[in-house]
C-alpha cells in the first residue's frame, strides 16, 4: 500500500485507514443501505444529542439524589440536636 504525503496530518485529524476494498468487491447499494440504517440524523433529535442528553440526565439524577440524601441527613441531625438540648418539647394535641 502506498501512503500519501499528508498521512501524518490525516492521522492527527482522526482520519485513519481501517479497510481497503477492491473495486470489484464494493457493492454500492449494500453500502448505501448500511449507511441509511446507521444514519443518526433521521430522528427529530440526532442520536448523538440523545446520548449526550441521556448522560446529562444521569449526571443530574445522581446529583439530585446526593442532594436529597444530604438534605435528609441534615434534617435528621437537626431533629436529634433540638430534642437532645430540649429546644423542642412534646405537647399534647388537646389541652384541657
């Protein structure tokens, strides 16, 4: 295989040769069908955007869960604190 002069620049830009096919073995209709099946732009939202949004939702979900746990633990700690130092008392519902 003969390499072109700009092979170094192509490699830096992410263009890497992965396969070489003879012209006789290349079937354009099969290639087009495969490309159409893998087309990520046929949806209302592109597939790459769906993946990024999904990752963002997972990240936000983890962040909210952590915030909820911290909020619950701090509330629990405050309740124990006020009961321990008698800043909160138990009052009957009906005082006669």
